[in-house]
């Protein structure tokens, strides 16, 4: 037992390495995980005391456990068997495919990343680019929502800044779980977004097994009281209008919904509007092409980022005007189904939600001035101010939510004129009251993009669509946007 044994050095190192890994995996790692998990649970308990809608245990479950739960779900198991039969593959292969889908969808939520780093960054970015204002907001009505109901914020999609803006403004109430598309699955963005509790979806996938795994995750999250946020339009608006609903995600909330079994869902309409959308030219160009291939070029991004950094360094940067968020009247799914019946209700529900979103779209200076400038070739400042007052009064009379900087109609018109002039979307000739403003013709579609955001609020709003332009004008606009 005490006799010396000679071993090659490489074998000794290998044995020690295996011993170290075994010790770490069986003793050290579990202890470290337990230590940090207990600290996380205490931090979440303190955080839940401040939130109107506390973080539910579903969000805090280990990602591995959620993937397993989703993979072995009875409905997913049935879909696995069907996929194996239709594809001619063994069930084990189909099961592994379902697990891969589950790992792709399930987030890795971190309360520290979301409420510490994430909210701070969202607030910093929002205030850095915009003067943020809260529009229509009935706090008492939102507080009346049953705590046992799952809240789903349904929003119009104007910009990728929407995620940032709503995340910050909702931070005092709850964590939001977003459905995000394929654009966010690139490294390292993928890891950050997962830690914020978002889940990935393949918007155009028609794979039955994938759709079942996704639908079951949405159902489990909803029944787990996870506050969610989704964009019923299914993508960014290319022409500025609030579009028609895409019913994919919405169908997962409505199908098989049983008020006696499932947790009730309360939809909260949210509408956003901006004096400047960072991606406006990219979106309008995609609208001209008739597809959603945005085709951002590196040199385009680098040029604009470089210009922005230089303006910041030299003190010449001016914020992009106002960004405003409004909250509409909540809609209870169980009450809606009780009033309308459960058969073929999905499409009507989608249109009702989009209607409620349209009703609370904030009216800001730039969209109003853009609509005025599209009415005729040239305007004097006095004409712009007079027309601005007329349009705003008309929209207010119809219940629109208007944000007037300093509560001053003339100053609001001045803000809109200044922001459009700085971007050279309109040109200024002369000074003061005698100044004459003219539209830069190739930019008419950009002005139309902003006017379209409020066109549904008044019949007097003038807009421009691609169909309104001649082929030569469309070609000129495309060249300018390239």
C-alpha cells in the first residue's frame, strides 16, 4: 500500500485535471450556484415589493428546467409524433428537433440585467435622443386590472426604439417579456436579449412542430402570469400608418382559451409616435421596393454614427424632438369572448385592439407640420401656424391626444418647422414672419411617412403614398434614399 509507483508526467496531469473537474462539478459549482441563487431570490423579493405586478416564479425557473418542461409537454409530444410520421424520421430525431426549438425560444431571464443594467440603458438612450413625454395614461384604470390576470401590452411598431422606450416607462410596474424576430439572434445581441427575458420567434416559419413548441411556450408563460409585450402588426410600419394585425401570436393567446381553466388575459393598447424615427429612410426605401429586406449597409451606418459622435463631441447635437407614449383602454379577453362568442373571434379581436391603439396615437409637432407642408408647394410661417392650430383643434375635438410643447400652439409649430428644416426635408427662404417654406420634392415620401402616423385622426390630414407619385418621382426618391 505504501510502495511508490512511477507515472508519466502527462498521465499525472491528466488525472489531476479529471479530479479537479469532478470536484468542481459535484461540490464547487452546485455550492456557488446555490449561493448566487439565494442572493438572487432575496434581491427579487425586495424588487417585488416595489413593482405593481411582481416577477412570477415562472420567469425565475431555471432555463434548463423550462426547456425540459416544454419538450415533454403532452401537446408537443403529439406534434413530435406527427412530425416523425410526416417527415419519415425516427421519433428521437423529431424529439431532438423539438428540444432545439425549445432552447431557441426559451429566454434566460436575469432580474439583475433587466432592472439594473437594462432599465438604466433604456432610460439613458431614450433621454439622450428624445424629449420623452407620457401621453394618455389612466393610472387608476390600469391599477384596477385584476392582479391574477396576465397583462399583455399590444403596441404599434414605429421604430426599434419602441422596445427601449416602453421598457423604461413600464419599469416601475413590471418586467416585460417581448417576442423578438430573427434580427436579434446575432451574437452578442442574442445573449443580452435573452437575459432581458425576451423570446425569439421565426416570424415566417410554417413548420408545424416549431409552431406548436412556440404556442405552448406562449400559453405556459401566459398561465404563469408573465407580463408580455407584442406588436400585432408583425413588423415595423414601412409607411408610417398603424397597420392591420397579424394574428399569429395573438392566436396562441386565444386558441384553446378556457376562462374556467386558464388565467384571464387583459390587453393594454399602447401607441407610440416620434418627431423623428431613426430608421425612417430605410423603412420608406423598403416600402418603395415592396419588401422588408432593409439591406443596411455598413458604410451607411458608419457614416451616420460617425456624424452623430462628432456632433456630440463638438456640442452641435440637438435631440430629435419629442417621443410620446400613450396607453389606451384595457380589454379583458374573458369579457370579450363572453360578449362576442368564442367562434371565429380572433380576427375581430385583432381589429378591435388595433382600433384602440389608433385611438391613442400621440399627436406631435413634426407629423402635423409634415401634413401641412404636403398640402401645397409653399407656405408662409403665418400660414403654417394658422393651419397647425386648425388641425390640432380638429383632432382634439375628436378625442386625439395632442402634445403641445410648453402648451403653446405657435411654439409647437415652430418646433415642427425647425426639426424639418434641420433635416433639409423642407427649405426656408427669408426670415421671420416673411419666411417661405418649400418641400424638398424627393423627400415627399418622408414627409408622408410622418403625416401618415396621424392621418386616421382627422379627415383633413394630407398624406402622400407611393401610388400618388409618378414613376419618375418614385425613382428620384429611391436614389435620394440610397
